[in-house]
C-alpha cells in the first residue's frame, strides 16, 4: 500500500477519506468538462505486473464519468479454463477486447481506458484491430515502467493473490522500454503514486489536445491507496 501524507496527518483512514471526498467535490465541473472534450477516444495503459497499471487506471477513471475502464485480465478470467501462459489465447482475448472497446465507443462512452501488459507486439495487433473498425479513432498509449528493485518490492507486497512471478515481471518491465510503440509515452513510476502517474497522463492528453496544462491544484485527489 502506498503511503499518502496530507499536511501533518499520516495514515489516518477516516481523515484521508474525508479529504478525498472534499477534494473531489471541489474539482470544478469546468475541469472535468475540459478533460472530456480533449480526451482521446481510447487510452491504453500498458506495463508489467507491479508497474502501477491498474491503480493508475482507477485514479484516471475518476475524471471520466462517461468513460469505461476495461482490464483485459478481467476478460481473460471469464474463460473457465484460462491458461495465463498461452500467448495465442492472450492474443485472442485482446481481439475480443478490441470489439468491446468499439462497442462502448458506439454507445457514446469515451474514453475507453484499456489496461494490459501488451507484451511483445500485441499492442500493434490490438491497434490494427481497432482501426479495422474505425481508422479515425484517436488513441493515447502510455507505457509504465519502474526499476527492478521497486518492481520486486511491489510484487512481494501483494496480498490479493495477484501475479507475483518476479522473473517474468522483470522481463516484461524491460520489454516496455525495449519495445516501444511509435506514439507511446513512457512514464517511470518508481517514485510516483498512482494518482501522480494518472496526472501525468491527463497532463499529456490535455496539452496535446488543447495546448493547456491542467491545474494541479484542481486535480489533486487521493485514490484510496
């Protein structure tokens, strides 16, 4: 669990929840509307287990009430006999996920935040599939990575039965740096809370779309971590 400090208060669950509620309420509707109007149709967050994908997506989704958060692992878990080491099965589920993404967009739900490791060239196949549906869709790709030491520390601290194969995770972590998509923005999450990583993503999306950076004072929100 990440530690969050507000002023001189630390690790006070009730106070933190109260502060979170207050700050969210103070987030201006104009800011949320601006983010919605300048957002990509699809925001892809990729990275190794332990890089911070899921928690970052959770933070990010708070500011897109008309969006969707789609974790490919959730789709894969629907397969009763899922084989997590079967690469072709993973590719097939990504193709199925691409169809879901497009269906959500057709319903007017955007952005769709897609979370997956996207190891190897899987992201290329995924984007190709998306563009087969509609080649005008705008896609932001964000690759998260951290140091090997930090990755191992995060994996060992997991208590929810999540993926904990350290060797495989380190390889996937290096792959983010070595196999980069042309339009991908890479973020080192080693010293960042998920909320801070989410802000980096919002900052990039808004600057690219409108030329205006978001106000950190307006954005500040804790994600319950």
